[in-house]
C-alpha cells in the first residue's frame, strides 16, 4: 500500500476506534454501575494503548498529528463538556481530557523520526500504562504521601510508575539494534518519569510524562 494511502487508513481507523472508546465510556458512566474514576482509568489506558499500537504504522508526521489534534480541539471545546460531564470528575481530572491528546501531539512533534520511533513509544508506554498504574497503586496501597510536593501523590504510586515505565522502556530498548543497555534505559526512564509524575499538578502530567520519558530515552540510548 502506498504510504500516503496507509496513513489515511490509519487516521480513519484511529478516529473511529478512539471515538468508540469515548462513547463506550460515556455510556458506562450513564449506566452508573461503574465509578467515574474506573471509567477514566480504562479510557486513559485504552486510548493510550491504541495510540501506542498505531504509531509505528504512520509514515508522515503530518498525518500522525491528525487524530490527536482533532481530539484535542474537540475535548477542549465548551460544547463537548456535556458529553463528558459524567466522567470528568474534578476540574483537574477534566483537564486530562484535553491534555492527553496535547501530550501525544507534543511528543510526536518533538521526537518524530523515521522507523520505529522508540523514544515516542517509550513515552507513550509511560502515559498509557505507568500513569494509570501509579494512580491505582496510590489509591489502593498509598500511605506515604509526599510532603511539600506531590499534589497528594504517594511513594507507593511513584514506585509503581517507576516499575511499569522502566520495564516498558527497557523492552522498547531491547527491541532496537542500538546497543543500548535496556536496564540503564529502563531505570533512567522510569526514575525520571516517576519524578515528573510526582511533581506535576494533576491533569498536567499527561503532558510532562511522555515528554520526560521520551527525552530520557533519547539521551540514554
């Protein structure tokens, strides 16, 4: 398939898939049998995993930017607020609905390169999996809250982030023929990503997490 045609197909499928995730989340929220927090976590992970999956299939940065840019515009627009009212929660949580696609746009724009784009993949893994893991671990096991910083986050949550992001970045590095030591990449990306997640105000970490982990990956390989 011609590269441009492939990009158009990936854009179309992505718009359909992410829209389906969003509509399913809204329907679950209106059903009121699942907590808004669980729905937000599932939506965050699902959209992040989809973005991670399709990223290597894009040939052009311009086309790759189309889905997250459109969802950024839609999610940040006032007329979309009634759609998300059941799942947005606090204003800080609602902010995450548009900072998520904004984070994808920024990490694409700053770290795009030909081929498999490992720095972007490492950043997206942290956003899709490590961030929700930190939230879940902090909520269920967190007892040691950071003082003077952390915005209510916990040591347990940060350790969960470090573990998940570190393993993901290490796996990405091990799949590349660069000679980079996966353990060094994993530890560096996990630690710096955990710091970024801990010190960033809620909602804004969707921007800082992928950017920090992608930058760390680029430096460490």
